[in-house]
């Protein structure tokens, strides 16, 4: 059995009600739910939430919300790992033990069914315990600079001041869309940033963190641009 788990608590601070705020005409959470359903990979698409309005919206969008997330897993400082573990433990006890789990972020409107399918292929082919979405930095991180306390410039890695960009190793970051895990990896809370994980590489033009109001505006503009290019 394969299940998708979408963590979506109600207490977002920087963008209030972020998980159900309207994004390009739909509640934000509707986008990942629709992608999961369209992939036809999952026996169950389950939303883990502590919030009644989020639960109602998720159900209207086609997801299952079979339990209420406990308060101790709903605070600002609770990581995704314990939340997903709780959901998978509930599923194993009440539905059946899932072989594979795909955690999809509620604020991942750019996730596509074909990416979910590709992710499963990566997990299977690599023999890894986890596979998650990454994308490349648009500029070499070895040439990053900082602003000092005196208002001047300093390099983080000054040894690369004269190194050509094409001679530097490419760097990647978490794309924040989804990750596949084997059941035991969820139970053991195996860290994603480790040799246990394989990358699912996405193009930069389909990746956008949405943590601030500025991010939100940029993401909607990006979504509209992608929609036009797909017409």
C-alpha cells in the first residue's frame, strides 16, 4: 500500500491561514491534493491537521482526514518528521501498514503528478530509504558574500575569489515539494539530508518557497506564467 500524507496545521503565523488561503482561484491545499489524486499512485491521500476548517477544506478537495492531529504535534517548533510518523502510525493501526509514504507539503502548488511518479521511480531505482525534491542554486554558493557589521563586503569562501564559476561544484537545495520514504525510514525518522536519501531534481522555474507575503505574490505570478506556457 502507498499513501500520501499532507501535513497542514492551522496556525501559520507569517501568512495567516496559509494552507487554505486562496491561491490562483483554489485553496492552497487543493493543489497538492489534486496532484496526488491525478498521479493515481496512492491508495489513500490523507491530510494531518489540528484545524476544523482545514479539515473541511481538505475533504471538499478530495482528501481523507480520518483523525485530528494532537496539540503536542501542532506547535510552531514541531518538525515534519514526528507529524508524519504519527500519521503513519495511525494508518498502520487503523487501515494497514503502508509500504511507501509520500509526504507532500500543503503549500506546494507546483507539484505535478509526473514529478510524484518520477520520485517513486528514483526511490525504487536508487535503493535509498528516502527520495526528495531538490533544485540547483542559480549562482555558485562558493562565491557567496555577506555584509559585515561595519557595512562592508566579505566572501564566505575567499579562496574562491578568482575561481571561474564553471569550475565550481554545483550546489542544490531542498525544493520543499515532497519526499518519498519507506515505512521503516518514517518510523525511525531517518534524516533526509543524509546518505540515506536520493535526489529528485526539479527545474528552478517550478520551485518557489512560500513563507512571506512577497513569496506568495511571486508564486502566483509564477503559476500564471506556467499556465500560459502550457496553453
